[in-house]
């Protein structure tokens, strides 16, 4: 079944919701039944355009390779340089659930790698959306050498130019569709830029940031920087990745299903951020948890960050 409504406000009024039945392609259903999938589940999966039982496996090892993301290697190298030279990184976040969780993943992940990092949650009414020149000015007192955008930045042409004028590098992690002009000069990690060959086009902003951390960890391993200790456990961030992915309502392709399934596994095992744990949202369906929290984020982004960082 598919829930549809005439407007966003109608979502909260069950009487305004209509149910439509998804078509079930015979090809999908036949393939899943031959693979031994339960008939009821096979119909559900087939209606969601799944025709291969292999994509119903959710091991982390099955995540698509980060090297398929354009510029993931350049992003990892720039982050490693900032860490090694103790350069100040300032995360430019967004106010919604995806932006908030992406910021938290960036802060917690990069701190675990030893980064000198801070963040800004801009006020859209005052500073606009994305990395605007006003937000660059807002970041200046923090003395950044690298601005890292999460869940925004792909349209920030003027902001990137202003940062470059001030000798500040910009690393953009985003998932929104690009416009006719890309921000230059900047390192852009976005599965939806035209030059990106990655097959996983539906990552949320938090998923893109998580992939940037995977690339960074791989680079540090390649350079043998963890010979005497274990690298940070990025799986500890998956509760946040799952929350941001569900709340941003992105299509649940294989990569997103893996991230959500692994995050749910950690939440159900009690391994979650204190903010999620204290609100005891793990005891109700995660979909309700995600949308409830996403509304909370939009009402008070700064308060929300204090719960998760």
C-alpha cells in the first residue's frame, strides 16, 4: 500500500489519506519465490521493485564501495591533512533531521580521528540556506582552514567563492541535485553530481558524510597510521545514520536499507546516542521515532544538537 495525501498538512489527518495498491510485477515475484522467500514477504518486496533475494541481505560488508563516490579520495586526503596539521575544521550544518544527524556524525567521527573541529547551525531566516557569504563571515571568528558542509552546499556558488577569497578551503558533502553551476573551488562529494559514477544515488546527507568517514579511515589504514591501535569504530555512528536516512524520506535502495538495518540493530541492542536513549524512542516503531524527532529538530536545531553530540 502507498499513503498519498493532497498536501503535507493532510498527512496528520487520517481521513484525508487515500490508500493505493502497489502493482506487483510477476517477474519480481517469481524470482523471489524461486529464491525461497516467504510468499507474503515476496509480494511485499516485489511491489517495491525488488527482484533479487541478494539485495535483502544487510551485512555491512555488502555496502557499495566508497571508491564509487566521485572525489571521496580527495575528501579523505583533505580531511587527513587537516587532522595531521591540526587545522580548524568548521562544519556548516542544516536545521533538519538529516542535517543535524549528518553534523553529529561529522563531529563525532572526525573527533575520533583526532580532528580539531567545531560546527555552526545557521539561521535560515538570517543567513539563508547553504554556505552563503554571510555564513562564511559567521564562521570567521572560529578561524577555520576548512569548511565542511553537510546536507547542503551543492548550490553554494557565492559562498565558496567568498571562502576562497579568504583562503579557506571548502569540502562539500551533499545529496541534493546540482544546478547548472557547481561551486568552485571546492571538493564535492555528492552521488548526484553528473560526474559521479556511483550506483547509490539515494543516500541522505548523513549517508554521504558517513561514506566520507569510511574513505578517511581507509586512507589512514593504507598509510599504516593505525599500526599500534585500532581505528575508530564507525559502526557506532549508525544509529544516527539510520535516523537521518529514515527522517529524510529518501528511497530505500540497497545501500540505504543496509544503513538503516544496521542502525536499527544497534538501537535495539541498546547502543544509541544518549538523546535517543533518554527519550526511550527505541520502544516504539522506528518510523514514528524518526518523524517525531525530525519535527523536534526543525523546532529547535540547537537544542537537538546538544542531545546527540
